[in-house]
C-alpha cells in the first residue's frame, strides 16, 4: 500500500475499462476519478499524480489531448500513461508520455506502471524571480 492517497485520472470512452481500472487502482490505495472523453480534460484544475489516457476516443482522442497539453499544460505530460487497443505506438508516446500500454493489458502491469509513474521524480517547478537580473 502507498503511504498517502495518490490521485489518478482515467480517461477512456469504454465504461468497462474505466470502471475496472478504477476498481483495481482503488484496491491498491489510489484515489481514482474517471472521464469518458478527452474533451472533459482540456483544462484540468485538479492535480493528478498519474493520468491513464486512452488513445482512441470518439470526440477528443488521447493524441489530440497530448498535443493540446503540450502547449497549455506541459507539466502534465510526464504523468501520462497512454492506453491503446492498437499495435502501433501512439505518435506522442515516444517523446512526451511517461509510458504506453496495449489493450488488453494485465491489471498488475497497470498497477506497476502507475506506481512507477507516481514515484518518478518530478522536475522542480520553475520560479520567475522579478528580482533576478535576467527577469
């Protein structure tokens, strides 16, 4: 079990996948929220320790959401685990997302990836110091 409640977001249009992943992660001590499409995650206001993101969704797919976040919220990208039912790797996974996994996946593998993602050191937040000579 994890020492503190870590927050995970699962974005997938398939309700069975969403709820099964939620149940598995909650059984391992994570706090899990779900969304059924990337359109609902365009402007995340809550902080998540990891985001499981389906590549193929009907309205706003995972690759488009990664493209959008790379401009608007790039700090999210190293928290993303892309999930795909296709054998091809998501095009942005190689450089932006923390990892990708093909469906169907083993649930112990998802737990392992999420655990690795939340335990990964994050870069320190940059500070804009108005007193600095370059500011």
